[in-house]
C-alpha cells in the first residue's frame, strides 16, 4: 500500500457476515455518505432543479450503500444489484449514475480525498499560528476518521480495485494532503528533514485511522465524544515529540 495514502487503517475488520452481501444498509450507515466536495465537477454539474436534486440524492444514497457494503463484504463480493437494493433502486438503474461498480468505488475514494485536501487547505488559510494549525489539522482528521470509518476500511482493502487513472488521482490528492501537514510540522521542527516529518504525519494517520478498531472495547463501542479527545491528545503528543521548548 503506497505510503502517500493517509487514510489507511491499521488492520481492517473482517466481515461478520461473509456470505450476506445483500444485507440491508442501516440508516446509520447511510448517514456516512460522502457528499460531493465544493468546486468539484460533481458538485458543479448539479443545478438546483427538483429533478437534478433528486438525481444527486440518489447518487449520494448509492455512495452511502457502497461505503457500507464494500466495508462489510469487500468490493469483489458486492454486486450492482446489491448496491441498488440497498439504495432502493434496481441494479440496472445504477447505470444512470455510474458507468459500473468500479466507477462507484472511484467516486467514493476520489470524493473523500478531495474533502481531506480541501479541509486541510481551509485550516492553513484560516490559521497563522503553526501550533494552532496543527491542533486544527488533528481535530479535522479525527473528526473525519470517526465520521467515515467505512470509507477508511474501503480505502485500505480495495484501493487496488480502482482503475489506474483513479489510483493515480487519489494518490496525488492524498500526497498533497500529507504535504500540508509537513509544511506545518516544519515550522514546529525547524531544521528537521522533510522525510522525518512525513514519517511523523503518516504515523499519526495510522494512529487516527485505526479508529474503527480502537473505539471498540471487548465488543462494545466507545462513544465518539470519549474517543475524540483521547485520539487528539495521542496524535499531538506523537507529532510534538522533541520540539524545542521556547526559552
């Protein structure tokens, strides 16, 4: 798995229902749908007519179903019919929104990669103090990991099922996201080689993105309000190790 892909969890969970790819998607899973990032072609192509809005809503429902089903069963064990049934449409109707199952996967991972990059850029644009910017980056990424654990699992397990074009674009988007962190870390670790700073960033992503597993305790889920401050504190501690103290 390329080291430039920051949304990699430590070890994706295995499906508890390996032979039930048609299992319905819950309302909670559907809520994790990834919306089109502002300024992307997907967002620009949706004028505000009722018909176009209904089409976009259906597309989002299909992406929500894809995130949940791909995370649970894996890309290769989910059919277009499964996706359509989970989103409330027939299998052939999926083609009105996507060219095929691979295109659904591509849209899912490209959209979330754009969201990460856009969010990181907003932090930098709005924050001048490097330590404050780092805290906001950590908070942003923790919120992402807690809110979209299915997408993280899909990224880790099914990245190789993307088309070559989509793989290249996802890598480029996520590489740029990593560099935002590196630029902030460079201000806090003056004179430190960029390779080491990238290692710090990737180690932090690994810590945060393990959320789908770390928020479980003997089969019980830890509430996000409890997990979030813990993850943020651990991430900041790792990123700030050996930072020279101000005199």
